[in-house]
């Protein structure tokens, strides 16, 4: 009888502890971007804020917008959101005079700490490679294979929209 009371008490305590755990808050998503101010120079990376809605918006792309900037025509297009195993990846490209001048990653997997850790180091590398190659034909970043695949597919979608 005493064992049954101890077992029931331990089980109840375990359930209470399990229910008291709080899940992490995925609302702290960031957008990562890179720009190539001078096509002959290196790249710079920066962060801004964005949202990671986590929804299936594979058709959620915007058309190209033309603006006058620096004597040329800058065109911007957002590629389709590509769903990967760990979450959607979406890229926004700015073209200036036929060259990729800026790449913003609008969405990327940020479900947990490890996702953020991997992608915050992989995305600047992907941006740098894409700006150097001036296309979506870039290498996969080791350790971020799914993000790399989603990145290149979304980038190609954006490039198709701007006619490159």
C-alpha cells in the first residue's frame, strides 16, 4: 500500500513538472540581408527585423517594383517561400542595372535555438556567395543543407521575376 502512494505521488509530481514547462517563443525572428554597394567591392551583411509566419505561402511572391536609384533602375522581387523540413525560406532580391545589388532573407527557420544558430551563420555565407556569383548557382553550406536548398530555390524564383 505504501508503494502505491509513493508511486502515485511521484507520477503526479512528474505530470505537474511536465505541464509547468514553458515552450520557447518563436516570435523573435530576424531578417538577414546583404548588399553589394559597389559591384567590384566585397559584401556587407546586416540584420533587420522580419517575420517568420511559418505558413505555407509558396505562392506568396510579389512582382518587381521599379524605382529610380543612383541613375539606374532598381528592380525588387520577392521569391516564393520554399518550405523546408525545418521551416520556410524566402528571399527578396534587388537588381540594379542587371546586377544583384542586395539580397534580403525575409523568412528562414527559427523554430528553436539550434535553427537560429545554424541559419544566422549560414545565411550571410549564402548571401555572399550569391552576390559573388550573381546567380542562384551557389554551393550548399555544410550543416545547413535544407536552408541552402530553400535559399537557392527562392532566389531563383525572385531572379525569374526580375528577368535575370
